[in-house]
């Protein structure tokens, strides 16, 4: 098992174990399954990571159910393909909560697909776990959001901090830098953090713009 799947399985197990305790304490019948809902990128640009994440979660569910379930209740995963399209995410989570009546929801794969789910879970005032999200809760500061990406107390800044500190060891030291990133949640967060690091080191920012995702020709930018 590669480290990626191993991390997901361990993290999901711990989190779901805590959530299951809350269901059990509320007196829900032990015979009913614990339904966990989420969207997942099974097609589109993030399908590679999304499919691996789904496999890991299914392995976890199978393992738990083979041992009698969680607190005597079987686990059931309910999910839909978000097609790596953030616009599909809010509707999926509304359906999971209103139609499928899941007990809990967790995020899909990655920052860009966690962000559009945040308003839905905040409105419902429910616990939400993010799978490899970058700084998704900076705007909301939602106290029931948890993520499994260990990227420091200031994720967007810490992500590129070591790179900037390393290039400043060069001789001569770089004095200017240009930034260009996709106009999507993950890329914007990382670029904002990189800009902070550049300013910290006194570098001159000569270019700082976003481009539309899917842009095929970067010649005008370069």
C-alpha cells in the first residue's frame, strides 16, 4: 500500500470513529448503517487523485465492516462524481443531506472541490472533514471544519516558505519574481502565500496575475 492511501485510511478511520460515537450517543438504532456521503472527482482533471482516494475509503469501509462495523453498525458510503467541476459540488451535498439522509459528509478530493461545499455544511451547522484542502477555512473560520493536510499553522505561506528560503541562499540573491497561477481556489491560495513570502524577503514582484483554468497558450503571459 503506498503512503498516500495509508495516510487517507488512517485519517478517515480516526475521524469516522469519533463521528460514530456521536451517533451512538444519540440513541440511533444499532442496526441502521452509518451513512457517510461525499462527492469525488472520478472524471475530469483530478480523477487520478479522486479515484485513489475513493479506493482508500472503500478499503477502510470494507475493513471496518468485516470486523462487525462501527459500534455494531455497518458503514455505508454514498458518493457521486463531481466531474472535477466545483459547480456540481453544492448540489451534490444538498442531495446527500436532503435526499439520501446521510449521517455525515466529508469532502471530495482537493482544495478546489472542498471550497464550494463549505457554504452548504456551514448553513447546516455540521462537522466537515477536508481531504487534502489548502487553506479552505481561512475565509470562513468554521469551528466544525477539520482537514487532514498537515501543512503548518499558515498553510498557504508555509507551503512555499522552504523554497523561498532556499533560493535566497543563491549568489547573487534573486531580487525580483513573477507570479502566474490558475484562477482556482488551490492555485490562488498557493500564489497568495508565495506573494507573502516574496514580500517578507524584500523581493520585487514584477507580475502577479491569474489565468483562466484550461488556458492552452501561455505565450502572451511569458
